[in-house]
C-alpha cells in the first residue's frame, strides 16, 4: 500500500480533482475501502471510513504514517 502526500498550499480545485479521480477509481472497482481525514475551513478535523474493515483501516493509516515519515525525511534531507 502507498499513500499520496499532497503538497500545500493546495487550491480547492486540486482537492476536488483528487477526490474526483478517486471516485472514478472506486466506480471501476479499483478501490474497495477508504479512510479519509479532512481539515475543514473552520479548522476542525473530520474523519470517516467506508467499506474498510478494522484491519483495512490499520493498513491504510499505517501507509499514511509511513508516507508522512518519508516526506519528513525528504524535507529535512538537505539540512
């Protein structure tokens, strides 16, 4: 499993495009479960999971954490 890190600042259309492409993949049956975390415009964080078992959620969240660690290492590699 892998997770995509979206660089910020990110314009709203880019967020919508990513979600649209993900929806297309789900419609083709390429996505069988999803865990989403979003930061709302009011600053609150919202999460949801759909069609993902507890094990699926653990795998997805671990992949996100791994991608975050790699991004952190990459960001600090030149320092």
